[in-house]
């Protein structure tokens, strides 16, 4: 129960991160995925090794998913000051 409360608190704290920063979303995804994976691994195996393996797998998957789901909504301005959408780097 204590671990679930800590995971929820981390998820809420990461909710304030910039939604357009690829690196912020990767870190947030890694933290949330790692915590969730550790909880699932510990519940499934009942051992610390299971929690460690689940946490590592969850962190890796969360980082990839977080980075790849970053919205591509970048804006630029032309010579006349008009805004237009461009592909983010």
C-alpha cells in the first residue's frame, strides 16, 4: 500500500512537466514505468529480484513510450510575423 501511494505521488508530481519536451516525457515515462513495473514484478513473484527486473523493464518501456508520444506541435513565424506549424526537431 505504501509503495502504491509513493507511485501515485510521483505520477502526480510528473504531471506538471512540459508536455512538449521530449526529454521530460522520457524521464517521466521512465519513472512511472519503473515504479509500475516494480510493483507488478513484486506482486507477481513476491521477491526483490522480480521487483528489480519489473522495474528495469518498465523503466525502459516507459522512457521509449514517453519520448515517442511527445506531441509534434511546434510553431514558427514567417517574415510577416504570421505563425505556422512546423515539424518539431
